[in-house]
């Protein structure tokens, strides 16, 4: 998970190097509880942070999950009743690739 602690000088250089190599040639999945607006403080160098965010967000498809943690729900760490299970739409259960319109439609429907 990205963003648990600030990056060191070497970590930010390594991350930028990896993203430069992959930019436009490979898919990258980054999970974080932090909004990208908060990444500058986490990365620690404004110039490097701008470069990293430029490569990460350029063609990004962001999916923002809402609600209670699944770990808390299944681990009985919360006193709230479990939400009703919802089945994914048929379009998501297939092995087809989602396009940007479908991903953004999912976010609006939740």
C-alpha cells in the first residue's frame, strides 16, 4: 500500500525511475488511503512529486471506494450491522475489460 510513511530520497528516486520506464508501456495499480492531493507531503520533494503525479494521473482511472472496511465487517470489529450483500452487475462479472465510461459509471452508481 502506498502512503503508509513518507518516502526516503532513494525511494522517491526509485519510484520515479520505475514510473518513467512504465509510462505509456505498462499498466500500474496503486492503492492508497491518501488522496493524490496529499502525495506532495508524502513524497517530500515538490519537483519529484510533480513528476510522479504527472506520470501516475496522466491516463489514470481512479476508483474511490466508500464505506466500512471489509476487514472490519468480516472480523466482527464493528458493532454496526453488516450491509446487505450486493451482487456485481453482469458486466463486471464477465472477463471483459472495463472502459473509462464503465468505470466512471460505477462510481456514480454507488
